[in-house]
C-alpha cells in the first residue's frame, strides 16, 4: 500500500504521467511563464520520464501532518535527476492539494490520479503547495 501511495504521489503531485503523449522533438519540459505559472510539454514529459520508477526514486515523498491529521505530501531528498525543481517544487514543500482536492490520505491521491488521466493539451492543473508557512497555488498549462 505504501509503495503504491508513493507511486501515486510521484504521478499525481507533479502531473507527470497525466501529461504523457506522442513525442515531439526537443520541446522544453517546463517553461516558467510567471512566478506561479508554468507551461508543461506533454511530449517532453513523456521523453524525460521514460522510466517512471527511476523518477520516483529521485525524491522522497512522505505524509505531512503539519495541521494534525494527514495534510499533504512532504517532498525532500531530491537527487540530481529529480524533475520536481523544474516544476517549481522545492525540498521541504508540502503538496497539499491538486485540482482543488485536498490530499488527506491515499484515497484522495488515487482520486486525483484518475482525474489527471483526462487532462489534455490546453488543460490546466492547479497544485497547492505549502512552503515556509505560506500556501501558494502553482498553475500548469499543458501544451503540446
């Protein structure tokens, strides 16, 4: 169960597999448009991810209990191959919600994962992150 939860964290929290599509040559993975807005290339994600297990092993995602009960996923221990920094995620961040769904347990993570499978080019993904006591919402536009 814990292994599948971590897999979902990797997949859901950063929308990587939901963005997979046929490859296009040399598209940038992520382009930061403004402080909290990013464009994410479906084709570049597919190419960069390749082996999802390898990407899952590039960071640690553990339940956060900042507000008492399970309140999100705290990410840390980024390896040099970790893609999360390119998505604007920093070590110690807590991914608290995705697409408006608060991450309060494995069931929420699975629900979000299913919804993200339907994200298409032109779709938007919102990720609520807690960092240093402040909450921020990062927005990702899926581009070809």
